[in-house]
């Protein structure tokens, strides 16, 4: 008797499922996959070192293609003692420090050999060694960078597989206006339920 009733009940349920008596829940909206741009491991800027490696156009760096050797270009200022950047260098937008205190070109470029950099201690550095230049004024940040707490290390943890490369300061900061540009925030987590379906509230779950 009991078995007979159970068999009937299950057969009824099977029929109900087969004929889809309850209908399907509304399909969940597709959640888009992660924006591919967020997975790009490249830094925000390509340095002179990167451009050499990629064999790209280096004409901006060919200082003596326009300047004359032995004649350092004169620095010109407006009446508020603000540096005037000539139109030939319109890609150089100065804004280093809150009050433009480090806007003098020759704080960094060597006026007697434009193709090199010159920190205040008088060393001459190649353009691709600009991190040493930054370190000459930003000592604490340079120490953090050297120990791996500031900036980024690319490559391998296991040095047997390949080198670990510390990205240069200029891979992230434009030397002329070094404030780090803002970035798009990452998307929030996927919701547990499709939007529109009410979530259990603290009221109903706490009892
Ligand atoms: C396309 C040509 C061109 C190239 C390449 C070029 N310069 Fe210049 N630069 C100029 C001109 C033109 C001026 C304005 C000269 C003047 O006022 O007498 C100038 C001015 C300057 C000044 C003075 C800026 C000021 O605010 O008064 C500096 C410093 C300078 N250049 C550095 C460099 C360095 C360093 C390089 C290489 C990394 C370089 N230039 C490459 C054309 C060029
Ligand atoms: C001659 C010294 C000097 C050199 C060289 C130098 N800086 Fe600076 N930097 C300063 C000063 C001064 C400030 C302004 C600090 C302030 O306003 O409190 C500054 C500010 C900054 C800031 C903070 C953002 C801002 O604009 O206030 C960053 C980032 C920075 N520098 C990065 C660099 C990088 C990268 C290099 C190498 C390409 C570099 N600096 C080379 C002197 C220097
Ligand atoms: C804080 C140091 C610093 C100051 C100040 C500075 N530069 Fe530079 N500049 C650099 C570094 C470092 C590079 C090479 C960056 C790289 O590897 O991408 C560079 C690159 C350049 C280049 C070649 C690339 C380009 O963007 O065209 C020119 C031209 C140039 N600087 C001109 C100037 C002029 C003109 C001034 C003054 C108005 C100036 N710089 C002030 C550090 C500085
Ligand atoms: C991988 C990218 C990256 C590299 C490489 C990097 N920085 Fe930064 N730096 C940042 C970011 C991001 C900030 C934070 C910007 C903010 O909070 O607005 C920052 C902030 C700074 C500041 C602002 C003051 C502070 O400490 O908060 C200075 C100065 C600075 N960096 C200098 C340097 C110097 C010098 C180097 C090279 C020795 C370097 N950075 C290398 C990404 C980098």
C-alpha cells in the first residue's frame, strides 16, 4: 500500500518536471568576463631603454640633430619666473613637484652633453640609467625600490629560470610630470544572486 502510494507520488512528480509545470526561473544575466586591458602586465610608460630594445623611433632623443654641440640651449622664463618650454618640445610638459620646484631642465639633463643626464653629484649617466638620477634626489624611495618595496619586479623568482628585472622609475613616472596617473578601479565581485532577486536581509538571517 505505502510503496504503491510512493510510486504514484514520484510518477506524478516526474510528470510535473517533464511537462515543466513550474516554468524555468528567469535566465541570469551574463556577467562579462574580466576586461582584457586589466590583465595587461605592461607598465604605463615605455622608457628610452624599452624604445632602444624595440628598435623604435628615437628621433626625440637625437638632441644634436637640432641642437649645436658646445652651445647649451638657453632657458627662458616668463615674467612670473615660470619656465617656457619651446614648441619643439611640446611633448615635455613640466610639473615636477607641487610648486614646479624641479622644473629646471638642467637639474637632470647635462647642459654640456645633452645626450647624458647629470645628477647633482656631478656623475654623467646614460639616458637609459635614469633610475640612478631619480635616486640622487629621492633617496628613501630609491632604497625602497632597491629592496623591492616600491615599484615592480618582473621576471622570475627562481633565478635559474631567468632574470628578475626591476622596472625603472620612468616606466611608471613621466620624468617631467611624475605624478602617477589615476587608474580605472577593478570591477566589484560577482553577486551571488541575479540582480533583482532579493537578498536575505540581516533581519531574516539573524533569527
Ligand atoms: C626637433 C628638434 C629638437 C630635438 C630633437 C631636441 N631639441 Fe631641445 N630644443 C629645440 C628647440 C628649437 C629649442 C628652443 C631653442 C631656443 O630657444 O634657442 C630647444 C630647447 C631646449 C632646451 C631649453 C628649454 C627651455 O625651456 O628653454 C633644452 C633644455 C633642450 N632643448 C634639451 C634637449 C634635449 C636634452 C634633447 C634630447 C634628449 C633635445 N633638446 C632634443 C629643438 C630640439
Ligand atoms: C634634482 C632633484 C630631483 C630629481 C633628479 C628628481 N626629482 Fe622627483 N621631485 C623632486 C622634488 C623637489 C619634488 C617635489 C617634492 C614636493 O613638492 O614635496 C619631487 C617630486 C616627485 C614626485 C611626486 C609627485 C609630484 O609631482 O609631486 C615623484 C613621483 C617624483 N618626484 C619622481 C621622480 C622621478 C621618477 C625622477 C627621475 C626621472 C625624479 N623624480 C627625479 C626632486 C627631484
Ligand atoms: C627630473 C629630471 C628631468 C627634468 C627636470 C627634465 N628632464 Fe627631460 N628627461 C628626463 C629623463 C630621465 C628622460 C628620459 C626618459 C625616458 O627614459 O623615457 C628625459 C627625456 C627628455 C627628452 C626626450 C624624450 C621626449 O620626451 O621628447 C627631451 C626632449 C627632454 N627630456 C627635454 C627636457 C626639457 C626641455 C626640460 C626642461 C623644460 C626637461 N627635459 C626637464 C629627465 C628630466
Ligand atoms: C611599477 C610602477 C612604479 C615604479 C617602477 C616606481 N614607482 Fe614611484 N610610485 C608609483 C605609484 C603607483 C605611486 C603612488 C602614486 C599615488 O599614490 O598617487 C608612486 C609614488 C611615488 C612618489 C610619491 C611620494 C610617495 O612615496 O608616495 C615618489 C617620489 C616616487 N614614486 C618615486 C619613484 C622613484 C624615484 C622610482 C624609481 C627608483 C619609482 N618611484 C619607481 C609607481 C611606481
